[in-house]
């Protein structure tokens, strides 16, 4: 676990400090990221652990919500703290507050998660630069998805992170179809729209590669993703890979802008949020304002 110890600076909005935290998690024990009444979620567990330390309720802002069973190696969140609270965490030494919080979070998360201790790991805590917003300042998010399409590739030790597909897949055909979806498009056909939210996204990368051992890895990157979008894209492309549909069918579905019986979500368990990218510090605020305008 690593912690950066930057100089503590006020955000300029009444003395509040914006705290950035980078974390990873195994999604299997959780019903997704977002808090849901009566269900264990990643957000709920992390907020409960923080509340044990800070002695107050808080709400985290996340770079990207993940579905039930989806994992992350590179999730990013933020919350706001007062300068006084931050100083108390470091016992009067603000330069030590991040490392102190990180150490205490390890124990608090273990207490909250019980038998699932270790399912959430905090990698970094830092006072964010002015203008930072975990969600709106992000430039892009990247996911990976592992597929084994041959019984000889079925490894019981990695089954929790790999789809065991029953039919052989044509990776070349999948890539031909996937390439048609790149760019700025309305992905209504490939997501579950939220009321009042846009379904227009910039798909920056979508490809499949078969590794030396034979396992296929999908790479999906966009400025942001709609609800279920990654799983819908992969689920549709699997139909192309197994020969059920031709590559142009992926574009035809995009153009239709509707979901039907052939809109099948790929299973969640192989999906991993790998990385969230941000601009340089002096561009964080401008990026956040631009993204908010686009989403509105």
C-alpha cells in the first residue's frame, strides 16, 4: 500500500480539502459498487469503514460505478474533508494524515468485511489538486475481460475471473465488428438507459487478442460508460465470434438504437475496471466542467 504525502492546500471553497483515494476490489462478495438498502456493496463497505474513523457520515463520489460481481484494479473516489479534520487524522501533522488514514482503513475495512476481509484494498490516499472530481475530471476508463473458448484452457484457479465460453471464437471476426463501433456514438442499443441521462459515449478502444496460452482478453476503453454497456458490447460481440451473426451486425444494432431479445449481457465475473485516466492538474477543473456540460 502506497500513500503520497503532498503539501496540504485548501480548495478555496470554505477551507474544504478534496481527498482522492485509489482502491481495488474483488467484486464477487458485493452487489455492485453503489449503496443499496439491505445489500452489501463496495461503496457501502468503504463508507462504513471511513465513518468508523471520521465519526461522521459521508458520501463517496466514484469514477465509475461497477455492476454486481465486477472487479476493479484501478477505481478512484473522492470526498471532502475540513482542514481541521485532516489535521486531527495526522495528530497535528497534516503531512502524516494520508498515511495515518491508510493504516487505520486497513483495520476498519477488515472489521466491516469480516470473513471477506481483503476483498477491498486501498492503494493510495492523497489530497487532490484543485478542481479534481473523481467522476467528471476523468478522461477515460478502461476495462478488461478474459475468455477461454476451449475446454483445454479451463483453469479452475482462474475461473472466478474468466468466462468459460462453450463455442470456439473467431477473434478476427470479433475485431472487425468491434472496430465499427469506435468513435462518438449513441450506444442506446448497448446499455440500460437511465432516465434523463445521455447514452452518447466515445468508444476509444474495443478489441480482442488471444494470448500465448490461448485465452482471449478484451480491452474496452471509453470516455465513460452507460449502465451495462461493457457487458452488452462483449455479449453482442461473442455472437459474432461464434458465427451466429456477421461482423456488420454490431453496427446495425447500434443504428437501431433499441434493445431486443438478442441483447444479451456477458457474465459479470470476468470484467475488471483496470484504469481511470485524468489530465494534468492544471486541466482538472476544465475537464470536469466540460464533462458536466456534455452529460447535461
